[in-house]
C-alpha cells in the first residue's frame, strides 16, 4: 500500500511540474482572447519536429525588414536582452505591433516576448500540421493568411489556427 | 549503482580469493576454539572479507544496467522515429505512457525486492522519462525548449522521485539537471565571468551544507553532495585565478541573489540542525566563495606580453589559496573516509599548477625553458603536496597513528 501511495505521489507531482512548465501556454489557450494577425510562411517543415510550419508575422516585426535569410520578429538592437512586450492595436480587422518595450504595459492587449536568443520570440513562431496538410498550408499562406492567436491578460500567446484572409 | 534503500555494510569489505577466505574462516574457527578471540570478534573479522565470486557479480550488474538502458533507449527511439506521424497530443501521450510504465515498473520491482541493478535501470529510465514528458509537453505547446526553467522543473521532479523512494539514480539525474539549472538560470539574465565564479562558490556552499544535513540521514546522498561541493570549490578558485575573468564586473541579477541567499540559508540550517565540527564544511566553502569572488574582481590588465607586480601577486595568492583548498579537501577526505575528495584535490592541483605555470611563465619564458621551469614547479608542488598529504593522514587518522606507534613499539 505504501509503495502505491509513494508512486502515486511521485507521478502526480511530476505531472504537476509538467503543467507548471506549460502554464503560460495553457493559460493563453484556456483564458485568452482571440486576435487575428497577418502571417507569412517561413519554412514548411522543421526536420527535427515533423510537420511544423514556421510562421512569420510581418506586422509584429520590430525593424520592419523582411529578410529571407533571417525571418522572424527581429530584435530591439538596444544593446540589451531580456523580456520584450509588444503592444497590439487593431487596423483593418487585424492586429499589428504598435510599440516595443522592455517594461510590461499597464494594460493590454500586448504580447509577452523574449529576445535573449538572436531575435524576439513570443511562443507563436510555429504551428503543427499533419504532414500532408503542411505543403497545402504553405500554398495557402503564400496567398495571404491570418493566424488566430489567443492572448491572455499577462501577454502569454498561443496559435490556435491559421486560415486564408 | 546500488540502491540506497538497502542497508549499507558498517565496514568496507575486501574481496579475496575463495581459497584465502576458506583458510581465514578455518583459522578463525581454530582461534575461537582456542580462546584467542571471542565469537563476536571472529564474526566481525570474517565480515570484513568477501569471496571474489561475489565481486564478479558486479559484471552481471553492469550488464543488467546496460541491458535496461538499451531497452529503454530503444523504446524511446522507436517512438521518436515515428514522431512526425503523430499529432502533438499523441506524441505527449506516447512519451507520458513510457514514463509512467517505467515509473510504475521500477517501483513495483523495488517492492518485490528484484535485482537492485534492474530496479536502478527502471528508475533511471523513469527519471529520464520525466524530463522527456516535460520537454514533449513544452514542444507540443510551443514553449521554447532552451528555457532554463524546464531543466529546473525536471530537476525538481527527479529529486521528488529520489527522496521519496531513496533511489540513487533518480538522485543523480536530479543533481545533474539541478546543477545545469543552477548555472543556466542566472546566466540567462547576465553573462559575465564573476557570475560564473559566484555561482560555483555558492554552489559549493549549498552542496557542503546539504552534505552535512544528509550525514546520518541518507549517507549515499551525503557522499554525492560532498563530492559536488569539493568539485565546485576547486572549479571556483580555478576560474577565479584565470587573469581578468571578472574584468566586466559583477551583475547582481535576481536569480544570482536567490542562489546566494539559498546557499546562506542552507548553511544556517546546517549549523542549527547539525551542531558540531560539520559546520566547518559550509564555512570553508564560504571562505572559498569570498576568496574566489575577490580574485575574480581583481583586474590586473589584459596585456599578456608584460607581467607586472600585480600579475605576480594575483598568481601567487591564487596558488596559495588553491593549495590551501586542496590540503583542506585531502584532510576532509581522510576524516570522512571519502577517497573521491582526495583524488579530486590531487588532480585539481596538478591541472591548476600546470595551467598557472603556462599563464604566468609563458610570456617571459619560451620554448624548451618553459618545459624545464614547468617541470620544476610541477615536481616541487607534487613533492610538497604528497608530503603534506601523508603527514595529514597520519595526524588525522588515529587508527593509523595507533598502528604506527604499535609497529614502532614492536620494532623496538
């Protein structure tokens, strides 16, 4: 009986830690509001993770460049690295980045991101698709599409859908 | 690796040939019947020796560990090879099912008193599987896999498993992942040389305090914490002695403050819970932390072509501090009967002396003379250190001293 209890405690604790690891993303999916953001494809398949479509967000990019070599959200280039917050405003039915800041905005909506790696990342840079659908999605994205994001009050974001605009 | 749930023998046993063991037992029977020694003494003497046949079983243990490891890795590989066919949720379910199977299987085997290596292999796979579940969940939900907190949560999970079941292999997984997190998390915010030195020193303090707290509670874990403390203390002084390690100064990030505070709290706890000489271990580690941080922040210039008085002073103080630490670790290794500490100190001193000799002498002595000077320094240090070690062993080990005195008396 004791061994059953011990094993159950270990299993439950470790599962709780898994929940803690993905808490921001779970919070965005469960409690977040929906925002549509223009999206462009970068790379149809990540060889290490299967059919993940890497996504680029032209309206969230800080420096406004569209380099094919280094797609993504760019960097603040202020000599620092750490937390980055992108304030969102609605324009023509989609949301675009209005301001980039190192301090958390007083009110939303905003994305809580990070630029400790080589560019800003907000946890919305890739999206899973079944292998067959990935190629189809690539064509879809080239013709113009929007990503449906869920963003909670703390700026945590998750991609829940990508569809034609 | 043995499971710590099984009781450890009180004395270290030596393996001898079966014929020798049979002879010893025969002699012990004779001495007992003649009244030279009592039954209890005979039993205690016999308990110090075991047949080599038993030692050979360790080969079987190694095979069991390897077998368990290969089967587990093979299963995970099979799933991983087909991961791109699965949706994120199915991937998570597959990895979680494997982890749960290893966890339940390992603990069931332990409850049935199965072979310790088999139990250890299953528990190792369960501890590794817990990390796989965290990273798979993170990947499925787009959490960047390089975030330090994922490693930290894995370490917490492995420690929970280890402490609740007294299992050594999950404990080692927890130590490895925990040490990785200890450095990754503060360096995530600020990357400078002195931060590394402070983390090494504070890590030594924390590990030394934990070793003292584990003494007499879970001795197997205490051994690992003490080894880690010694290694981190040696590494802290080694890195601090490199010229201009901390030329960028020190950035007190939130996590660095937390790390130092945790180390201090553990030291206070060790002092309160374990009264006695044991507290000298974390206090010694604090001395290492302060010395290493000061040396790291002491900038002597980056010009390697000109060695001035400050460079010599920095090198000399570093060498003295390192030798003192090495001698202290040898003393601790002798007092605690902890061979790994002694060897770490000796190897560390050899590597440190070599490195410092090149760093100090290379700019002014070149070619063949560099090797002559290095060799001379090396021989001198080795001779003095070995002499000091022998004297320490004699001074600190009453049994050896008594034996020495007895043998001298016999000589007379």
